[in-house]
């Protein structure tokens, strides 16, 4: 079973390819509400209405190297199998918002996976794009803003290995602190 963090990586890589300069990831993990909600918003090139319809179909992709794009259809399928929902809103030249959720205690729900690894991989692939990540649980909220991290770095790149490893630990420690089982 694919971890949900792998889906998040897929969806965010779509935003990177769409030349977004700001990507916002929001995770709301509530044991009380029995819901795990994920949203990814970008200000990239967006999609036409016709394109949005096609994107949910696994036999559609604009890439020429492969015939099928599976990132979005697989996530949609996983959400729906877990009594959840999936929605894309997009506008050409404005951006895209993907919102989905899972029934948290559904037997088919994959684990969230390692968000530290995922955020490290995302930031490592960003060139001129900022990431705003927020993670909310019943116990608290954790926020990571790459533009704030950059200000703290005076000079060194956010993509340096040492910085990326620090970000991974920082994310994992903070998420562990607000997690509930
Ligand atoms: N955030 C986005 N902004 C603009 N276009 C997008 C966005 N997300 C998806 N798309 C379009 O939808 C298509 C399908 O996305 P999907 O993730 O399902 O497949 P893929 O990225 O083409 O391939 P895969 O994810 O399997 O490697 C993309 O090729 C792209 O054209
Ligand atoms: Mg994709």
C-alpha cells in the first residue's frame, strides 16, 4: 500500500512542473473528527476545465515520455476507497487547489508516512519557489515556511545537504510532538 506522503510528493511535483512560485501544503489530522485531510495549493500555470476533467482519467497526461499520468487518479481512488472525497479546482495562469480526505480509521487507509523525508525531498527540488507547510492535529499546529528558513540561513542555500537534513529532523520532531495515535 502506498503511503499518503508519497501521494503528497506526487501532487507537489505536479505543482513544481507547473512552475509555481508558491506551494502550500496543509494537513489536518484529527482523531476526534476521524478525518485526515490534505490540501495542496499552487500558483502555477493551472489547467483548463476540460483538462481538469481529463486529469482524473488515468489515460490522460500532457507528458510525452509516458502515455498515462497516474498521480492524481491513484490518489483519488485511494481517498474514495477510504470513504473520503477528492476535489480539484484550477484556473489557467492562476493555479490549482487539490483537496482530499480520508476516513482516518478506515481499514484501507495507508499510513501518512514520513513527512520529514517528504518535505526534505520537496525542498531539495525547489528552485525559485517557496513552500508553506502546515500540519494540524488535535494537539497543535506545526508550520514550516521556507521563506522564513531562508532568512535564518544568512548566505547558505536551503538546498545544502546539511540544511535539508536539519529540516527533516525539525519536521519529524515537531510532528511527533503534536501527533496522536
Ligand atoms: N498543479 C498542477 N498544475 C498544472 N497542471 C497540473 C497540475 N497537476 C496536474 N496537472 C496536469 O495533470 C496531468 C496529470 O497529472 P498526474 O499527476 O495524474 O500525472 P503525471 O504527473 O502526468 O504523471 P505521474 O504523476 O504518474 O508521474 C499532468 O501531466 C499535468 O498536465
Ligand atoms: Mg504527477
